[in-house]
C-alpha cells in the first residue's frame, strides 16, 4: 500500500507541471498591445475590424481582418454592440471564459490538492509504520522459533526461561509479589544470536513478537521516533501479552557523554523518553516484556538500566568450541552432507559468531550446489572457510607479475614463520599467495587458541606475527623495496599496541590508568601515548627482523615453495619445517 502511494505522487506532479506550463503559455499569448479607444474608432470606421471579443473585464480584444490583434478599453455602453453589429463585426461574448482556458487551471488546482493529500497521508503512514511491521510479525507467529533454534548460549537461555514462564503465567508471579523485569537487555558481539533468542522467547511463550530497530530512529523527523515507540506499545498492548524487541538500542539509548558531537540530540532524547514512559506505563500483570539488544552495554544511558526499566542484563557471548559444534550441527541438519568432522570444524573456527558459522555452512552448501555434488563435503567446508575469512579467490590472476608474486611469497612466509616460532599453539592452517576479491595480495590463516584473556607476551608475539610480513620484505628486498602490502598488518599492530597501553594497563605513560576514562584530560596524554606505542612497535619490529634473519633458511624454503605451489596447508608447512 505504501509503495503504491509513493508511486502515485508522480501523477499529480506531472499533471500539475503540464497544466502550469499551459497556463503560463496561454497567458503569454494573451499579452496583446493596448491601443487607445480613438484608434479603435478609426479602425472601426475604416472597416478593418473582423472580430471583437468582450468579457466582463475592462478591456476588449480586437481582431483585425489582417490578423493583427490589440486590446482597448471597453466603454461598457449599451450601443457599442449595436454599432459593431451594424458594421458587420463579429462579437464574441466571453463573460464565461472558454473551457480551453479554464481546464488547465482546474487541473492545476486538483493536482495541487492531490499532492498535498498524498504527502499528508504518507506522513501519517510513516508514523504508523511500526504497525505494519507488527502485522508482518504477527503473521509469522505460527512459524515462531523456540529455544531449539538456538544452539549453545545455555546461560542466556536459562535466564530467559524465567521470562518465558512469566509471560505464560504473570498472575503467578504477582500473587507472590515478585517483581518481574519489564525490560531485558541482551548484550554481546554482533551475530551471537540476540535476535534469535528474543524471537525464541516469544515462540516459547506463544506470544506475538514485535520488533523495531534503534537505527530506524536515526535521522528521522523530530517526533516521528517517539510516535513510533508509542504506536508499537499501543499495538502490542491491544494484543494482550507480547514480546517487544528493540534491536540496536544504543542508537537511541546512548549515554549523552558518549555523544561525539557533545551536543544533545533532541530526536533521540524524545524517543528515549517515550520509551521510558511507555515502559513505566504498563503493569506487570499485562504480560509484556521488552527485550533490547546492543553490542555495548557500557555505552548505554544509565537511565535505561534503572530498576523497573531494563534491569536484567544477559550476556550473549561468542560461542566456545562446544557451542560452535552445536551451532554447526544445527545448521547442517537440513542440508545433505557427507560424514563431516564437525568437531574439527568447530576447533578451527575460534572467535566465529553464530552468524559467521551459519554463513560458513551456507557458503559450503552453495559450493556443493555449484559442483552438483551429492552433498556437502569437507572440501566444500574447507573452501567456504577460506572464503568466509578472506574472501573469494581471484580467478583472473594472469596479470600478476612474477616479481610481485615473489614479494607476496616472502611477505606471507614471514607471517607464517614468526607465527610458527613464537605462537606454536596458534595453528597455521593455510598460507597462500592467491589474491582475494577482498583486496588481499595473499594471506596466512592461523587458528588462535580459545582464550578469554591474553597475556602480555602473547600480545607482543601477536604484533610480531603481524610485522613478520614487512620484516621479511625488508630483509629480502631491502628498505627501498618494501611494499604497501603491509597496510592491514600495520593497522592491526597499531590496534593491539594502543590497547595494551591505553586499556590493558600494560604501558609506562599511563600505568594502570585507562585512557578513555580520563575524559577531556586525555588529549594531553595523546602524544606521549603515541610515542610509547611507536617505541614498543619499533622494538618488536627489530626483534622480528632478528628472528627472521636467524631463520633465513626457513624463510627462503617456505617462500619458494609458496611461489611454486601458491597455497600451503598445515601438513605441507609441517613437512617443510621439520
Ligand atoms: P544478533 O542479533 O546477536 O546480531 P542474530 O540473532 O541476528 O544475531 O543471528 C544471526 C543469525 O546467526 C541467526 O539467524 C542464526 O542463523 C545464526 N545464529 C547466531 N547465533 C546462533 C546460535 N546460537 N544458534 C544457532 N544459530 C545462530
Ligand atoms: Zn601481511
């Protein structure tokens, strides 16, 4: 319906334009010279006049026999008509203007009215857009998800089970005087299944699911966001029990001090206030729960987190190896697949989110379909794994010059060797010099160990692995021949070094102070911090150079093998390094 209306507005605009052009043109045509009444008299006497057009205006239009036209004052005498008629002049009385003149004005007026009507209707529609979203969701009710659709995330599911029970039976909790949360915040990395969990809560409880995203409120007209929130709650309440889901709540509920401009954002504040008002406006017996999702809990305005608002916070973390195995199995379930070593895939996919795992399985299925294969094989998974991490291989690579390939070979071998030597627990699963469509000239895949925290020596070694590419280039080709291929590595290095010094309390300048917590003072620390980062990275780079120089034979061996085979897998690398 909305679409048709958008489209409809074109018609009145076109007709309005055309009629306007018409009106302007005819009014230009009407511009005839004005002559004095005595000239008219003369013309009349010399029988030069063929037609006179009169209307109620003070002018009448004269058309001469030779086609010339002019206007002159209408004397409004009763005899004028008779005089003219006696002279054989044709008289046209246009006291009501001819249709050809009035039609454009009428069309123009109608078009303007239509445009206005459509604009008003659309504005109204926009503020009630949520109700359309909701209708869509309520229609999906039958296909609702339950907790079986969410693999892993056991703690989050358990915590949400309470909410499900409360939704099914709010009176029970009321009887005991228990205050159940009106709002729940799910926080964690993107793609970890927050939306999925919220839908599952609604599915398990058998109540409708209404969703809205905080980003919908960004850059809308003032007042529209607040109206959407009110609409959403009105609609949800009219259906009785419900789960209201607000994705990306940080877009409206970001703490004001975190605002980059420092200025307050009126629209966002209004929306936030509407949300808080609505949340305090319904009673617990109504059985409505608001679930919000965010990637960063610490960014949210404290007003949102007070009791009676979003007072239950549930972390939805990246899956560990067991959860990954379950998620992969779940997504493989309805797809034909060979006897795959799911445990092994789970091991290789450290730090993958649920969404990334889903995409890995999906990518494998696409590859299997392209191959017309009977089922998804481990080879498909292997290719999909590289695609998910590094992008598609570039098919056309004849343009690659031999000397560039040699440079890439040494660069990637540099990463690989430093990783092998310094981080033996992070497996190097693949080194390749095949460029990807994501823009990498080649890449080295390592599978990091599952860890919830890292030690300072690990972080330093991580930086060295990153610098290994550039270091190898410098050793082999000299300082003048280093390339831009290290850009990504350098940005990764900078990130880690900065975090060590400004966030993890591992530096000298700030000691155990966290830079982002010192507020406006932090600008005075900027330069010394960068200075320290530079020193740290320089030292680590020198150590990396030394390490690679000591292992030059290995560097040459791997690089030359890479140049020949283009891709080396874990086993090939093992063989070369024994
Ligand atoms: P978020 O809301 O946290 O960004 P989503 O819930 O939108 O993440 O997850 C995106 C997709 O990833 C889901 O539709 C699902 O296919 C997959 N996914 C994520 N987490 C899981 C999980 N724990 N179990 C199964 N699938 C998952
Ligand atoms: Zn690199």
